[in-house]
């Protein structure tokens, strides 16, 4: 089997696999990427479900919810503390700070969107990350894409337009997802689109850092260190009073715990994925989270959907 893998403009590498293993064998790179991508996709759906459940209970703390995850990620530094002291960081500290800043704000915007629009709309609109990743990858990594890739992106953008129209024309009960506390679907859609742009920049930054030979523990640890500092300051300024006034129930605590576990698992597995694959393939793998979120809304929450979702 000849596999042409794009590695930048003007450069293509032909990989030949003469082994007896079929493409669906667990040892095949494509199969591993597929399985890992779908695991991450399920975790992404989990973060959306738990965020919508928290928002339905009147708890919407975009920065606070994600800050706990960055604290957990910072624990990776314990594994590379000695090497970092002796040899220094692989990348300048400001590169990690820039990556963390965009990632924190992306999480903030997307979690904030659950106040205004449905979980299904958020999951569908976040595929705007794909064309953004392709643009950033071309500018930063000189990645090349075919006309088929561009056509596929246009199909995604057309789907985004239909989702926005659906949120504007149909009630939340018809367009899927939980009824948000503040029903302004168009505002929620705009927040998701802005978050998708920042997610794209964050994914490309992560790919650049990992492909440069940086240890995953250093990358995740520095992301957690900077992310903890940025998110804790931002949470204190924007959400300190709200956190103090919340009456936590057992369901809310369990939903917050589920959100943290899904988000932490997604970050760790994403770093594994991007070591061998690129950011564009990563975001393409996450498209199935749309299907999972719609199935959850339909089967578990008994929601009905407008025709534009099909």
C-alpha cells in the first residue's frame, strides 16, 4: 500500500507498507489514529453534555470550570522538573504562555456559549475549527491541501450557515439540546465561532511544539502552569462573586467532576494524537462528536430537531 503523506509545500513523502497487516489491524497507524480520534471525540461530547447540565442548573462558570483542568495538567511538570532545570525548556516560555492564553480564552468562549444556545449547536458549530486550522497550518507549517480539501471545507461552512439559520428560526426544543438559561442562540453561535478560531490557533501551536521534539510532559505541564495562572486570575476577576454564591448540590458536583475528567483525558490524548498526526486530521476526527451529541439529545433528553440538522 502506497501512502502519500503531505509534509509541507513542495514536499511529499511516500510511505510503503509491505507488511501483511491490513489497514484495519490495530498495529496500523491509520487504525490507531482512528481509534484515538474517536475516543477523544467521545470525551469532547462528554464535556459538552456536562457543561449543558451545569448551565441548566444555573451554574455557568466558564473560566472556573476549566481552571481545575489546568491545575491537573501542571502536575506533568513533576516528571520533567529535573531535566528542565538542567537543560532548560525546549521552547521559550512566552510560546507556552501564548498557547495557554489562546486555549484559556477558547474554553471560556465555548463554555460561555452554553448559556445561550444548545449543546447540539455548539457541537456542530465548532467544526469551524477545521478551515481555520488549515489556514493556520498553511501559514505556520506550510502545509498543502488539495482542491478536495478546500471543497470539503466549503461544505462545512455551508453546514455552519444552516445551523445558525436553524437557531434563529426554530425554538430550542426543535433545534436540539437543553433550553439554556439565557436564550439568545445567535449570540451563543457567535461565541462558539470565536472560540473555534482560537482553538485552531491553539491546536497548531501544540502541533508545532510537539513535532519539534518537545516532551509531552513538558508541553502539557507548561500549558497547565500558564493556564492555571491565567485562568485563576481571570476567574477571580470575573467569577469570584458567582462562585461564592453558588449552592452546590450532589448532582452539580458530579457534573463538574465529570467535566474535569473528560477535559483532562481529552488534553492528554490530544497530545498523543498530535505527535504522529496533524491538527487538521485531529479536528476532522472530532466531527463525529456532532453525531454523539445529537444522539444523546434525542435518546436521553428526548429532544426534537429541525430539518436543517439533517
